C-alpha cells in the first residue's frame, strides 16, 4: 500500500507541476533545460499514474509492480491467480484500469510514431518529384510555390525545404536565419521531443492541461531552435523573418515536419524574446533543474521495483 500511495502522490505532484509550469515564464530563459524538465514530468506522470493503480491491484503478491505483473501473468496463463488472498472488486477494477491505461499510452505512442514515419516517407517521395536544387541555397530543397513556407523533414535522411515565395520574401540574412533555425530542429531531433506529447494529447484529447502542455513544449522547442540559430545570425534578423512569415500568411508544415509557421501568439512571444532577451538562467540553477529531472525520471521506475 505504501508503494501505491507513493506513486499516486508522485503522479499528483507531476500533474500540479505541469499545471504550474504552463504558466511559468522562467522557462523562456532556458528552453533546453525546460524541455528536459517537461520530458521528466511527462514520463514520470505516465509511469506513476498507471503504477499507482497496478501497485494497489497487485499488492497481494507483495512483489512490487514489475515483479507482481510477472507473477500475475504466469499464474493467469497457468489457469489461476496465484495471489495469497482472493481478488476483491476494487483491486480487480484497479488492475483493469491500470493495464488499460498503460496499454493505451504505449499503443498511442507507437501508432503516432508509425503514422509520422509514413507521412515523412510519403512527403520525401513527393519532394523527389516536385522539389529542386537551387545554387542560391545549396543543400536545401526548393518548392515552386508562391506562398511562404520553410520547414524540415527530420529523420535519417533529413531535408530542409523552402518555397520560391520564401526566397522572394526574405533577404539573404533573414533566409540564413530561417535555415539555421530549421537546421537546429534537425540536429537536435526536436521531432522526438514533441512526439510523446502529441501522442499523449491524442490519448487524452479532452484534457485542457495536456493541450496546454503540448503547446508549451512546442513553443519551447521553437525557442531552443532560435537560440541555436542566433549563433549564426543576428537575433533581430531572425525576428524580422518571423514577422514577415506571420504577415505573409505562411503555409503550415505538412504532417511529420517542423515548420517556421506557428500561431501568431507563439510568433510574438519568440519575437519579443529575440528583440529584448532577458537574463540567462544562472548555470547553478540550470544544473539543479537537470539533476532534479534525472532524479524525477528515475523515481517512478524505482518505485515499480520496490516490493510492498
């Protein structure tokens, strides 16, 4: 019972922390660190929430969650339940709900990943037919489209794509800034950062908190790419390019890609941060947050192994 209570408290702490962090603005001062914290909260919430139900359901085995699941599976396949005491209705319901929730999270994550991979494969095939190389932007695929579009297709064969409309819209410096931003998405594999949150939103589409978390992580990913891009160009050039995209009605990126076109509120938050940057989060605080994230992420798996 102690393990179940500890996991339930951990899940509640993660939910409250997520709600508070969606309203925090210190995250804008260190988006890379904030992304690590968000990933820790997401993983821990999923494992702690399902683990609390399973820990309560499997308490009669007195083996902990992981070993209790193994003992339950072995006994169930052998025709019995093998627990020292018979299952009552609350434990049976907790077992069904816990296994269902865990299965849904895993299946939705795998399904979202498979759909994203298929969408990228289809888009790469399409790009091979309609996109072209341009000496003005070597290594970048160019679409003959009058609208403003700039995005990357991540993966083992990653590609950065811009439209002809973008080449006409942006100056050389602004184009350099946008391409550096998209290259940052590719190098840091921001698609893998966003995938679990998109899958969670698909599993819980009715949850406003999950939707807010997905939007917040998406904004932090864009800010993290902005931070990398401004190492190679002026922050004001990148801000100007973002405003040009916003006023030109940029074309959204296709499914599975990461693009320059985001919501107007997100664009303005990024522009304000680029034009009037705040002080960086102190290094000691950044290290402390990363250390806390590591401890938090390891806490739920450890509790899964602790006997009751």
